[in-house]
């Protein structure tokens, strides 16, 4: 994703590369990645979830929280993929159309022609293979 223009470093890059437990600072980071790309939580397509750790779940629910997409453990990766796409590869309307081809194609990635970095398939579909949470077929 970095080779394709994603502009993240430090803690935000760590969120883009790993799962998280839905603690407040994780969720704030996911929201920051989305905001930098002009996106919102509504743009995420991962399942809704609660914080992973029971103690955080209890506090979250006690405060009136409900399952949402930013608490899903892979929301940082999904936010980063959307931010990468939003950075110029696809128009916003393409983010929710999994079979829409990438305009003008994309450069060959490290996994061969038609694939970009970190498992993003540029030739028609976007998928995060490690979590299998995307609603799109492989």
C-alpha cells in the first residue's frame, strides 16, 4: 500500500499492518486514517464488532456503546486499503463495487501482474486475505 501512495507512518502504519483489540486509541487511529482520506466509518465494509477484551467490552457497553465497524479487529487494515484506493487509484464510487475494474489498470505488484501490495487485487476486487471479513468473494 505504501508503494501505491498510502501516506502513513508510526502508530497509524502499525494499525494498517496488524489486527487490534478495539481499545480507544486503536479506534481513534482508525478514524484518523479514514479522516485523512476524506472517508468515514460508513465507508468501512467490515463487520460490526465490540472491543475484543472483556473488560473493554463491559466498559464500552456500560457507556451505551454498540457494535460498530471501527471496533472490528481488522478495521485499521480496511481503512488503510480504502485510503490507498481513495488516494487516486479509484473514485469513491468504486470503493463499494467489488467487481468494478480499476481505471487504467494498476502496476504489477510483488505477487505478479494484476496484484498490488498486501493482497489487494487491482483487477476487479479488493480483499484482505488475513481476516476474510470483506463481503467480497475471493
